[in-house]
C-alpha cells in the first residue's frame, strides 16, 4: 500500500524478481520522504523498463488461464520467442511434465507464498531445458512466474554422476582388490573384493592400515624400495603375500600409484591374486628340474647344485665328493619282469639312496638306472666311502614287487674335489670311470678314483649294459 492508502499493484511483482527487491525498497523509502522532499514515485513505464531489462525470466498469467499476459525479454529469449510475443506463450504447454504448472499454481494460491520446483520446459525449437520455476500470486489474482535456466548446471551434474557411476562400475569390475588410502595409511575407499579376500568387515577396514596385510618377512622390501620408487616415479610394482584375517598368505601382484584427492596426496593400490601363476611357475620349474618317475633332481638341477658347491668349496678350502651310482643287471630285470616292474625298482632304489644321505646332500637321476650323488662339506675320502657303503647295503635289500622278491645291487664310483677334478665335468667323469672299474671288478661294490688310465669308450659301452 502507498502512504496515501492507494494500491501499488506492481510492487509485489518487483519484490518477486529477487535482485530487484533493492529497487522496491528504494521506492518505499522514497514514499516516506514524499511529504518533505516531494520525490515522485516510479512511473509504470519505469517499472516496465526495469522488468524488460531484468536478467530474470518473468512471465505473468491470468488467474484462470496459464497463457501469458506479459513476458519480459529474458523469458521470451529463454522460450524462443521474440519480445512482445508473450501471448503465444502458454506456461502449461511449455512445461513438459503433465499438470505440473497447475499444481505449482495451486500450491502458490493455497500457501500464499512462493511455490518452487525444478522442471523441464520446451523451447520453441523443440529443445528441452531444465529450469528452476518459482510462482506466486499478486494482488489482482494474477500469477507471476520466474524461470532460471539450469540446463548446463544439470548437465554438468549429470556428467559428474555418470563419471562417478563409471568409476564405481570400474572398481566393482576389477578382478582383484582395490583400495585408496591417505598419506597416514587410512583407507578411504575399497572394493567388495577387498573385504571378501581379506575377511575383514567394512568397519574393521576403516581402522586398518595397508601394511596390516603384508607379512613381516615381506615388509622390509615392500616398504623400502617400492615405497621409495612410488614417491620418486609415482608408481611401483611389487610381489608380496597378502595376509588375510585368518592369517592365510596369498601371493599377490601389487600396483601402487601416487594420486591426488583434492589437495591431498593419496595411495591408489590394485592387487591381483597370482596363485594360479605361481602354481604354474612351480609346475614348470619342477618339470624342468626334477625326474618325473622318481621325483629326484635331474641333471640340470644337479649341475646347478654342484656349481654352487664348487664355488663355496673353492672359496673356503673345503672338500666334497661326487658318487656315480649305477644299478647292476637292471636290463635283465626289465627283460624278465617288464618295464612296469623296472620302474618300481627304480623308484625304490631312488628312495633308498635318498634315505642313506644327509639333508644337505643331493641325489639326482640322470637317466636310465644311473644316479649322481653330491656330498658337500666332507672331511675326506673316508667319509665318502662310508656313505657309499650305506647306499650299497640299502639298495641290495630285496625289493618286493607283486608278491615276488627282486634282488638288485649297485656299483658306485667316487671322485673327490679337488683331488680328482676341479670342475663339474672332470669330477663327474672321474666318478663315472671309478664306477666302471667297480663293475669290472665284481659289481655290488664301490671304487674310489685312483690315478689309473681311463677306460676306453668301447669298454664303457660294454659295462653300461650291466
């Protein structure tokens, strides 16, 4: 109301604009000083100019119809009309959601206050915009509508939501474990696989530290070199056991990356269970280094161990022995009883030779019925001869196969480092020659290599049949 009691029908419209409420306040203050200063009130033309130039999109509809009786320039631009075409704008038709305009108008009418909602509106060219809509009544029963275009904002929010959903889907789809930890080691995020693999609940993981899942014997390497690498290059790779709540040790391959969360440094980690790969590697190694029939080391592994023993013995001035063990008359066992029985005899002989040795010794099957024995750290030839006697006695015990006893014996040649050789080849060759001498002089015995002329190749071939 004016100070003189008259109605100022455009005042509520002016206050509703929001940013223009300051102008309305100035108008009121102007009225208070009209008697003393005689400042004239804003004219209708002034108010219309203000509304026309307002950046807020404003429409006015009648109390019974939702067709516009006024729309400012911003509203016409928003909806795709030229200024002055307000009569072509029907708010109910413009708002995409059915009955939403009527419901908003009813809410404003019953509450006597501003009713608000976020709705979709249709541009004249058919494009759909997302707008914040506000509506209220004014004194003569008309409704004032305000539209704020938030399409870009909503699109940005939707893009962010899609990115978050994509990240969530990506994390859920990872075949291994995922975690994000801050610089103090507090877990900020992890996937379901982490909980399932570790056995810890979400509440327990919030109180856990990444190193709680690394065994003590892996922590030094995991924390040392790999953490340094991560902070220098931003990324590190490591293999370590993953320690579960029930103390199981699962081999894992970890990738750690330094990341930023806001302004804070974080550690982003991904781990893959490599149990299958480790099992396959062990199987490949076993097939490459062990005899399939007897499960003894093969020639490749024996050569590796004798090379290590040579290096150690040379450095510390120690002796070691190489024994060449060959079963006597094994061909006759195969011919008489068949290869299946022959295989059982080889397995029993391998077992008995192994049981005659120390844990530090090595016995290898190098082919057929031939075995090599490595005795590191012996005091002299006498100790090697004692071991050879034990092997002879063990192998000579009858072997029971399918209710029958099979007699088997062996011949053994002995070579001592550094007396009979200073490298792999010369030591094995010396032991081989000593073994042939034992066969030639009666079998079922051992022979320590002496300075005698080596056997010819033809003689070796002859005795290899026994």
